[in-house]
């Protein structure tokens, strides 16, 4: 027997909009403000399908509901052969319609960042589930976002928000190191090293000692 044709639970727009509005109101009442920072890919490796260089400059403040109410999830703090690693995860829910209105984007993407002001931590989006709860009255209303503590690897982070930018450091400017002997070789006339160093590391960008012309 087919479903009752007189009861519409799939595509009745007024009731779908009602649930969507209730979801937004609930998140705004019981959620927390997050700052969404989309990733901008500057250089992409098309062979390995990964970004060689990316930056984070755009920000959007949006409310989200924290699903992991008992604290951070994930593997937590663990001691590995590389030292202490913090792998905290947070699971949040955001209204689909609100996300589109605030950011102008259809959905959050893996690799984008979420800044949680209460903890002053930045999380990287690892997975976005778009089928929870499963088709309420025939329509999806929320994204469930799983994020992990962001491991910075010298991406450009310049959002203009001090609280976010202070979580990341940049290399100190190049300085002249007077202790380096940069005198030319008396026989060949070649300069052995460049006196320019960054964080105590010799900078070979101007002269490559391994080239044929050196």
C-alpha cells in the first residue's frame, strides 16, 4: 500500500520553513558564537590534490550549537614519539539557511577554520555531515561539523582579528649576522656563505652553493 495521499510529510513548504526557523531560534538561544574562517588556496598541487600554499583572511561570525557538551572529543592529549600532541575535537551544528545568509557560501568545506572565542582555540574542519537529522519533513536544516584542533604549518593567517592572529607566529625578519665569515676565498674569489640569517639559519636564497655557477 502506498502512503496516504492526503497527508504530506515530504514537500510542504510552510512546515519546512517552520522547522527551519525553530532550529535557528534554538541555536541562537543555546549555542555559542564561532568565527568561520574559509581557506583560500593560493597554490594547488593538482597531482596530489593538495594545497601547497593557502591563506586565511576572511571571517564570518555565526552561531553554532555545540554537540560535544561533556568537553572536547577526539584522542585528547597524547604523548607520542614526536612529543606531546593535542588532538581535541569539537562537534557543532549550524543552520544551513543561516550559514548561506551569513557567509554567502553553500556549505562549510573541509580545511576551513573555526575560532572558538571562549577557549581561544582554532579548529580545522575535518568532516561535514549534511544528513543529520535525516530529512525532517523532506528537507535538511543543519550541518553537523566535526573539527580538530588546527595544526599550523606556516599558512598565512591575517584576519585582522587580534585574538585569532595571535594564535600564530611568523618568522622574525632577516638580520645580518656579524659572526659569519663572509670574506671571499683568496684563490677562487667565491663567497662561501651569505651573512643573511633568519632565526639563526643561513639564508641561501640569493646564492645557491649547489648550483653549477657557484
